[in-house]
């Protein structure tokens, strides 16, 4: 009930490994694909990560149907939902890298945002365009303790307006952004394989005759 019966001797059957890989790769692909689709098209349900969470719950439901161990199902659920919520942020950065354009803006105000105790706080800059027109953008990349009102910052924005703008300084490349998802993806696929493999039950149990 907790970790799965794993009723086999020696190495797990290859069929189970293949089934686990298919479930993990397909589930992970749908979760990541939903996040990137939302960032690229601006579909609200995908941008917010709702569609990715639905895909994650579908993967968890599959593991329940194959009667995987409850502990492993819980681990997969945490990883899948975490990936679903993390992907839209990474996807937004990839979209800005792929089709974003740069412009210079002027800092209007700088606000310090305190993080948890012992953690390093961030600074949030409110900016306006060079012509003095106000902007709704509030950025933290490139906004530091030394930044002052009137300073110029480089901003990268989506011409289609589907992704919030970001400061250019500290921005990552597409490869770096995708690499940050690697740990989530690999962990989720491995957890799915283990959950499916350990769900194996013997179809025919020997019948013990009554004395």
C-alpha cells in the first residue's frame, strides 16, 4: 500500500520499465508543453499553469489506476504539480529571449522587498518610458541596491504583449532556461518509472488448499 508490492524476483520486467518511461515522458511532455504553449500564445488557462496542473493530476490518476504505492504517488504528485507551476515562468523567459525586443527605460522608484529571514532581499524598480510616459512594468532584474530614481535600465519586452517585460541584466539564454527544468523533468520521469515498476502484482497467486 505504501511503496507498492513489487511482486517480482531479480530485475524488474522490461515491460514495466517501458511502461513507466512512457508514462513519465508523456506526462512530463504534456506538462511542459502546456506551459510553453501558454507563454507563446497567451491562452489564459495555460499561462496561469492550470492546464499543466490538470496534466499533472492526470498522471497521478494513472498511477492510482495501476495501484502504485501511495508514497510514490505522493512524490510524483509533488514533482508534477511543482513542474506545472514552475514551467510558465521559464517559458516566459524563453519567449522573451526568442522574440523579445530591448528598450531603455527610466527608473521612477526603487522598493526593497524583504525575503525570508536570512535570505537576500530583492529590489523592485518602477519604471517609465524615455518620453515620460508611465509604464506598468515593475522589474527586479538589473534593479539593485545602488539603483536610484532617474537611472536608465535596459528592458526586454514582448512585442505581442503576451509576456511581462523583464530587465535585461541577469537574463539567461534559452539553453540555460531549459536546463533549469532538467532537474524537475528527470526527477519526475524517474519517480514515474519506480512507481510503475513497484506496482507490479502477480496475476496468478497459488491457491493454498485447506487442510
